[in-house]
């Protein structure tokens, strides 16, 4: 019903934002992922999804279309409600969830609060083909740097470094030296930056 809301953010916390659109305030539920993008902004656009239930209408907002599309895909799976989908998007980035589903990584999905083994298996079973198509279409225009960064992140996590710490270190390294295009060099420099 609502494609997006654009206006001033009059109140923000990691779970909700109030968006003032020409004097009308909308209460919008958001994920932690969206919050990190809008945290420093006073105004902006949120892509929205309106959930209509017997006991009320709930508006969900997303920083970009990709996150919204992931949310819609997740809630299409039996047993995954809006609250669980929002928790998933707060725990992992949309591309990480997509990758886990495409690769059948049930363990990663299970590590998200609210997702048990059966739900994780159902997510993989029902969304693997859809996510595979989205990933293939999305990967065509991408540069090699995204996959290089992801490979480096996977390697650092495999070495026992926490994902947030590894991600922060990679971000710092890439920002300092954006010309790095060798995986081994990127990993070594990221390790030194920790």
C-alpha cells in the first residue's frame, strides 16, 4: 500500500523510528541494519511494508529495496513472522542471509535468535531457488571488490575472529588502501588492523 515514506526522523531507536511526512507522524518498525544507516540522519526515505492483521496494522521500514525484498521473502515462509524476519535482518545483512540460504548454511541461520533447526531448513528449502536467481542477477554488475571483501571476511571468521571485529577491520583496511585487490594481502593487513 505504501511504497516508501520520505520525511523527517523525529524519534529514532534501534527498533523504531517516527517519520514526520508533512505533519503526519508514522511509527515505523525497523531492523538494526536500517538503524545503522539512518542513525546520523535527520531525514530520509524508508521503503515500507504494511502488515495488516486482525489486531492492527504495523508498518515496517527499510533503508533500501534489497532489505525490503529480503523481508518479504522471509515472511513468505511458513513459521517465519514479521518479528522473526526483523530479528534476522537485525542479526545479519540481507546479502549474508541470502548467501546462507543459497549455500544451505543451516548452522548460520540457526544462530539467529528465534530460528530453530526446522525453521532454518524450511528457509533453505523454500527460498534457495528464489535467492539463487536474485543472487545471480545481482552479481552481474558487481565489481570484484565485494566478493574479495566477502572472501576476506569469511577467512577472518574461519580464523576465529568475531564477525563484527573482522568486518570493522576490513572496512578500516579498505578505506585506508582502496587499491588492494589481492585476497592474501587484504587478510594480512586486516589482521594487523585488529
